[in-house]
C-alpha cells in the first residue's frame, strides 16, 4: 500500500503517472482541501476534483484542471447575469460540484461525498480529503487577506505575500482513514506539490504530521522546485514568505521532521550532493513531467527509490518533533 | 396597466405576443409556481424561468422552454454520475437556477430573487411569483401522487389522473404586489394556460381569487382549448379529472366566478354562441400561435376586446363567491 499526500496541478500530474505505474487499488491519496471554496453557492474542492478527474481519465491534460473537452456556456451565462466568472467551471465539471453540494446539503461529510463520486466514476484508488473540517488557506497580501483561489486564480498570484495561514486548522480533525492510511502504508510519497499551500494545509491538520513521525513506511518527497524556481505556480513566492529558500534545500526543510528521501531533478545534482551531507537520502531523476510517459517514469522511479531504501534497511531518520510549525497560526 | 395570470408554454407564448403588443413596463405578470422543484439540489421555477426568458428574448422558441441555442453537457455529465436527467436543464439555463438558488440560500424570498434576475436580464415587465410560500401541484394517479413535473415531464402525462391538489395552498400568502397589481389593473388577462395546473395554483393562493372578485378592471381569459382538445399538453385530462368538460364551456366554468370575457378560437364560433346565452361575453379570434406575428396579433386582439368592453361600459358581471373550489383540497 502506497499513501500519497497531494494537491495542485503538480500533484495531479504525479498521480496521473502513479496510476500507470502501479495498481490503483493499492493507492490511498490524502488530498489538500485548503483551496475549497463556495462558488456560485456550490461547494468546490479543486484538488479533490483534479485527483478524481485524473483517476477516472477525465482530466483535461491540456489545462491540467477540469474535464477534457469541456465547454463553458454556463460560465458565460453567469457572466451575463453579473455573477463572478474568474473561477472557470466547465459545463461538465459543474456536474461534480452539483452532486457534491447536494450530498453535503443532505448531511454527508466531504469524505462520504468523495467516496460516492469516486464510485460513480469508477475510481479504484482511495481518495481521502485531508479533513472533513473546513480548513481554509488564507494568503496575507498588501491588499488584504485572500483565499487561495482568489490569490492564485483570480489575481494570478501577482500580489506580494506577507504570510500564509490555515484558518480552522487548529480545530480540524483528520478525515476518517487518513491516520490509518499513513500508519499502514509501505511507503508515503509527498507529490511534487507546493509545500506551503498544497501540502502545508494537510500537515496543518492536527495529528497528520504526528502520524508521519510515527509512520513505519519510508517517506519520500518529490521536489516541485528545480534549481531556484518552481516548475509551475507560486511555490517560490510562498516558500520565501514562510522563510524557506526556493531550492531543494527549502523543500527538504519544509519536511525535515519526517522526510527520509528527497527526490529532485538531475539538474539539481550539485545541490543534492550538498544536501546529502545533512544525512538526508537525496535521489536525482528527471522530474519534469511533459508527456504521459514522463509522468509514469517519475512515478516508477519514486516507487523504486522508496523500495530500495526499504530493502537497504536504512535506519529510520530521527524524526524531530521540534519542527518549525509553519502552520501554527490560528 | 395590464395584469396577466400565466403559466406553462401557452402562457409563455402569449406573453411573447403581449410584449410586442404593448410597452413591457405596463405589464405585471403573476406567475404560477406550483411546478417549482428542487432539481440537483437547485431551486427551479419552470414558469418564472420561461416568462423571464421570453421577456429577455432568450427563450428557445423551438422548444418553448429553456434558453435558445443551449447545450446539455452538464446534463450528460450528471447522467454519467448516475443522477436523474429527465428534467432537461441546459448549460446556459443552469446559470438561472444557480443564481436563484444562491439568492434563496442567502435568505432572499422568491419575489426578491425574481426581481434580481429580472433586473440582471433587463426585463422591463414586472414578474411576480404567485406566492413566496411553497405551493406544490400534486397529481394523484394510479401509481401514486406525483409532482407536476414528474407527471408532465418525467412520465409524459401518460398516467390516468384521479385528481389534482395544491399542497401548501391553504397556508400560502400571495407574494408582495400580487393583490395590489390585480386591484390596480385596467384589465386582467388569463393567459391560454392550463386552467387546472397553470392557473389553478394561482387561484388556490388564499386572497387571489377574492382579489379578482373585487377587481375593477375587466377580466378576460384566452381559452387554451379549441374544439374539444387542448392546443398542447394535458389540460383536457386534468380538466376532466376536476369535473370540467374539455371545451370552451369548461374553461368558462373554471373561471365562472370572475370572468368577464372569454376569448376563444374562431373554430369555436358555434360553442361561443351557445355560451353567450349564459350572459358571458365571448369573443372569437385566431388563437393558435405559430409565428411571432400570430402571438402579437392574439395579444392585440385580447387587449382590444378588454378595451372595447370597458368602453362599452358593460355592467360588471355579478361575481359569485359561491364558486366551485377546485382548489379546496389541503
């Protein structure tokens, strides 16, 4: 059993590779819900949507989000009604939001709604929201505090970032199955997602970070940073705002209290060498995922790294409980 | 000022003519909401939608409902998710339901939500739901009691009908402005709508029928029945179930306690002659609306009939309070 912590488009790409590299039935995904938003009165969970679309083969690979071949006529009509249109929900995509919103309105939890949707779409991997509690990623900028989607989609991450917090995290609980999946996993993979706003909210849910400290499976993270820049999106700006360098060292630092293996791009071979001196196992491979084959190859490589580390009987790295709580703000 | 009681596709067609025949600002529409339903968790008000689409020039004249040129990709996707698809909501049409549902969820009344939508779409006529209370048309059939849309759309009105009732009507109140619009109207037109399930629910709201009894404006109904058959839909079956003949006499009977003028098709000239003996003013004209011109002509004719009756200074017909309460069931 493999457990994957994931969020964002990098996470979705990696999961697209993973489903080609191993039986979907053996994958449990713990998905960021910090980006969830009420949109047109509907509950939208962008990362759960992307993962569900990837796993059902529906994801638009061109856009990296939403349903392939989708149209946007409802969006256009909402614009004519004077409603906001900056968050692009396609006509086919709306079905997901309508069904989930109805299930939630009927009293189902986000976990239960996610399971219903997964079953309807024939998804064989297990998709778990990080929490059924509302945890909201809030980005503090000079123009005020924004939700993640406001910062990222509406404003094209153009605003300087003072800090990031995860509102509601203090009182949140991991969704059913999350702690158990981490405990039972033979290996735990941190997808090449933004460490601050895709993986950060997951780690901010009380109990999840502690479960990683106790995990018996090797924990490997794929770096979303190559050289001194993120492969895509605002990870660099957000890491800087949280006091982390935008480099593989910064990624290692974000996960330092539980990470066994950092997987980085071959272009970071020199930085990897330096990082190994800290005692961290660092593996280099081709991490840029352009084609379906790139994705599958990276997933196979990641699986092989954790598996060889396990076979090598590496001593577990000491797992610190004195980690920097990037997520400690209320 | 003209006040129109309307519902269904016949009503929408007539209103399409009326907006060509007179300034929209001078029309108040009192619209049936007995067909309203929760669909995919959204509040859908089919008759308010049709009237709003007619008045904003968005109605699909081919279908007689929904938005012209609409697509149905969300519907298709909902089918793939195992959700019901018998009620056809187009992708553009969904915007209306999403906006209204959000406004209602925010605590607005149906009247307020209707006004917001009207303003957004530049509708100049005044569109009033008959009531902000939930009044549900229920059709009793051998397979059980159905909502109107289940009976009409899902099951193609194939079931024998035992009776019709308007659940919730006893406790309902007319929406703000309804009673005032009837009182202030120079003429009141009953659209060529199904008397039982389109106009019936409006008349079932306590106070509306009484307001018609007190109205100073002439009240004219356009018959939706030509010969012994409805122009479209299940009006004949439903009238029979309520003990009314399927004829212009049946229409006159449905409205006997307040009707001044019945406008029927020229093909009903003989039946009209017979009906006049009861003292009712009966006018014959071309009532079948195929083209935009047909609709405008019928509207102009109807306006001219009420206007000449007013000028003729016809004595108001005695308005009975001893009418058959087709709507008296709880």
